[in-house]
């Protein structure tokens, strides 16, 4: 049996395009089921706006089950809203109460220009992955399972890092607009595994330096970990820092020194 | 609130960018934000060492005037048969000045980078989850400590602002008489208040700094990871309690002529 929330006041960021200055606009949603997700709230509001002949609110969304990393939204000053360890698509209206005023803003970072309303361009994250988020693997038939022995704790740690869905909440939540958690997750999930060793040092160097071109620096607030829909630990940031230092002092002219 | 779209190069899909010519590896390292954070951490450790030794050295004032003044002489005479008088002290001061200058330079350039990274701020209020008062006021507490450091040197090393005490009987600033100069300075209540406020700012800075340096240095071994926060609390508390006790001791008459 679902309950309904009444009279939600939404303050939503509207911006016509990248060059527009943008402004908050207020909307009223009369009734919404507490089983609706936050994105469904926006769907309902958009139906309402279209019915009134107004422009619908543009926002990013895709899988709506927390695995694609497309949805974003700064909800009441928190990336992905007030629920820990979930993306906006898994945030349900039961987290709110009737009559609440909810402020919705896009991610804000110089590297993430706003395209329209709540949609931002997150492609600098792709630039970081292009710089080193890959391995050299033999092509051909799939190798047998467990042909490369990997200790269980290593596999678990690599999996924790690989959980990153690249939504950019870490950048959005960081008071400095840093992408260290994203980059650390992408570096670590390969650097921990045997398959990632060939490019280990060039990977961390290239990815960190690409990150520097777009983003701010880490001051260890820990906001990224709290905002991350996959709760990726800032321990990976320390691991990345360590690998970066080691990469910088390694003499790679001697191949044996990996 | 308009922000310009960044023009980007073509998507290559591979890391095929030509190798740029690299500088000497330390400069190359310092060019990156992660490298600057290493410099912040390493110089921070040097300054932590100074702050701790300075506080412990000053505890000698509880043993009396001769003890602390002898300790000052001892510092000037470090390694004296091998090195000329005050040379070792000046080498240490040179190291600390360099560390301090690098710490400030790295902080200023990282702050500028961070402001550039979010040129348009959030228009609604932020709701921080983990970031605490200390971590968010590092710049402010750092500036307070730096300004205080200048005052502190002008007061007790150069004697510019230590010429007259609260009482005329205290006499003028005497170079080398650390004990007398401290008493003369702290007998002025506003000066004592300034020292206490500045040390609380220092403690706040240390509370985040001591924890943060482990992350910046990549030291997160699970064996001691949990202890980093306790260490930061203990270090900041020891420094603040020690340093704040001095003006209070002078005002309470525990330390005095």
C-alpha cells in the first residue's frame, strides 16, 4: 500500500544552453507516490509542464537501476541526494515528506559544462580513461576461468574499485572539484590485478596527468566517498598517490624494474 | 553564470599522445597536483617536527629562567667544536624557511587550481557530509598561523613589539633572555589572548593536516590506517595544550619574576 506525498515545492535549475546564465525556477507537484524514484518525480513534473505547453526539464538518465552512471543531480546540496550509496535513480520519494522544498541543481565543475537545465557534459572523465584505463590483452578465444591465479583479497579490492560507474558524483561533491576518487578507482582496479601490471606505471602517470588538465586537487575532505553511489573508499586515492610517486621515480629504461 | 565550452582534441581511443619532453623528475613531479600534495605533506611533516620540538623546548620555562635561557644557548652552540657557533641553528632555520615557503607556494597554487576547477559555484546551499570545520578552514587557519608567526618573531625574536611590558618595572627587551621576554610579553593580556587564539587556529590546522598527510603520502596500510585520526587528535591536542599553557601560566603568576 503506497502513500502519497502532497505539495512538493521543487526549486529546479533551468538553463537554456551552455552560454545562458541560468536561474532557479519553482514548481509545485501536487501528489506523488512515495514509491516513485526521484527521476520519476521529474517525469511526472515534465508531463505536467508539457501539458501546460512549457519546455520540459532536461536531465540525464538511462538504466534507472543504479548501474549505468548516467543520472546525476545535486539534490538539497548533496550529490545523488540524501541517501548514501545510491544513485539518484534509486533515491525514492519516501526519503522526503509532504510540503518539502527540494532544491535540484546540476553537477558544477568547470570540466562539466552545463548543456541544458540539469544536464552536464562529463566527457573529461572519458579523457582520463582513454589515457590509461585499458590493458594489453591477447585477443582470441576467451581464456579459461582462473587461469591467472589472483588472491581473494586482491580480487575483492579490485572489484571494489571497479564498481565505479563514472557518474561524476565525486567531482560534484568535492569542494575543490577534484576527480581523484574517479581516477583512483579506474587506476586501482587495473593496477591491483596481474593483467594490469604491464602498463601499471605508465597508466597511473598518464591518467593522473590527464586528470590535472581538467580538475582540481584533493584536500582529503572525504566528501567524494560519502557521495559515491557505490561507496568507493578514499583508500584508493592513497593507493593512487603511492603508485604515482613510485611511477615518477621508477627508471623504466630498465624493463626488468617493473 | 555562463561558462564557456572547452574545446577538446579529437577522441583517439588510445593513449597515443606523443611523449612530451619531461623536466627533471622532481620539477616534473611538482608540476602535478598530486606532486604538490606530496610537497605539502613532506614540508608539513618538517613543520610538525618543529612545532613539537618548539613546544617541548618551551616547557623548560616551568623549570626557571636559567633552564630555558641555557636551552637557548645550547641551540646556538649546537655541534660547536665542529661547527662555528649558530651555524647549525641557521642551517635548521634555513630548512624550516624553505619548507615553509614551499608549503605556502604549493597551497597557493593548489587553491588557484581548485578555484579554477569550479568557476561557477553551487547556487543552492551545500550540505557537507564528511568535510569538517578543520578541513574546510585550512586556508584560513594557515593564513592566521602565518600572520601569527610574523608577530611571534617580531615580539620575541626581534623584540620590535616587546619594548615595553605591562609594568614599567619589567624593563626593555633583552636579546637572549627568552624567559624575561616571554614574561614581559605575556603579561599584556591582549597579547596572551592573541597567542591563545592563534594556537587554537594552529591546532585546527594540525587536526586536518596530520590526518591528511597520510592520504597525500599514500600511507594507508590497513595495519595503522585506523590510527591516523587518533594520531591527529593527539598531536593537535598536545601542541595546543602545551602552547596555550604558557600565556596562562604567566598571567596566573606561575611563570614570572
